[in-house]
């Protein structure tokens, strides 16, 4: 997606994967960057294997509040924040931490779910994310769902995200069309192939109602 959107303007340097989990995405980025660092609140066994296989990739344990301390102010050329914002207690603090480590010329790939989409993507239940959390979990348990304890995500609307981006100090542009094109090349799904051929303008216009968001964030001013 970044390649399709930025082309030759995609910087190398230091790339950061925030909330990297077991490290698969961070490991896949090594070919595009001089150095990749994955940061996650917990350590994963897979990190050791990735470190051994890819000498320019490293993983550090820490939360988003630790980013500037771990990496330094305005140190990162690219930041990946993929499906993370909905899992943190304070998404605004997450965005401020990314802003602090992002270079003035850097870019952040930001993706996550949409509150308005009727299916909650982590538990695959309809409408439960529109209800108070404890009430939704009780209802899921009552109906026999074993996924109730995994329901810990809190998505936002498109408009709330864009407003927050502006308040924190980002310029945000949609990258959902590029994401569809990238998905069409990686999968055999007819849906992605058809969607990737649609004109860019209407696809971007429909993003407030899409299952999820994809933005490229740069520093404003």
C-alpha cells in the first residue's frame, strides 16, 4: 500500500511497527527499510527467530507511551500502526506518541476498524460494539458465546478519527484505494479485484462507511 501510494517517495531509514505482536509484519518490512523496530507491550517467542533471520530487524518490549524514550524524538521515517488504535486505552496518546517519533518528512500508515460497520471484526458479532461493553459481554455470555472475553476493542467513526488527527497535528489522506489494489494483487478474491478497478474518488468518498480505514498521516505545518 505504501509503495503504491508513495512510489519512489517511500523513504528507507528507520521504520517502526507499533503494536507489532508476534512480529510478522515487521519482518516483512525489512526489504524496504535500513532498519525496522517492532514495539509491543509483551514479548513474543517468534521475535528471537526473526532477529536471527533478518539482521536489520529488532523487537523491543514497551507500550506506545515508551516510543520517544526508546527511539528518540523525530527518529522514524515510517511508522506502521495497523489495527492497534482500537485496543489501547487512549488512542489520542497513541497518536501523540507516534507524532513525537515521526520525522517531519516521515509518514505513518494507520489502519483500523470502523465503528459504523455493523459486524464487530474481532468477535464477528453484529451490533455488539454499539452497546455498552459490559452489557454486550453479558449478552454474549448469555447466548453462549465463548468470544465475550475477547471483546476488548473500541473502534471510532471516520469523523472522530479525522478530527483527532487534525487536533494532534497530522495531515491525513485516504489510502484505502491503494490498499484495495494491494489486496487484489495478493489474493484471488474477486471482490478485491472488482473494488480495485473502481474510480479512486468514489472509493475514498465511501470510506466513512467501509469496514475499516486506511490513512497515510504526515505532520502538518
